[in-house]
């Protein structure tokens, strides 16, 4: 489990990978749950996260 700065709670690594892949354009946004895309500047938050490049 890792702390996601977009959701401000812990998520599993698989969900993190999906979020990163959408952020980087590898997957469509439809792969995400709505609560991610409702966060303003979610992509910038994701890119700044320590887990983004891991």
C-alpha cells in the first residue's frame, strides 16, 4: 500500500500503476475511477509524486 497524494489515502500498487499510466497517456481516462479525475490538477499531482517514476 502507498499513500496517494491525489486521493489522500492509501491505495494498492496496481491502482497507482493504472493512475500513472493514464497520466502518461498509456491508458485512456476511462480506466480510472471518477474520484481521480474529479481532483483538480490530478495529473500534475501524480507527476510530482515520489512514486510516479517507480
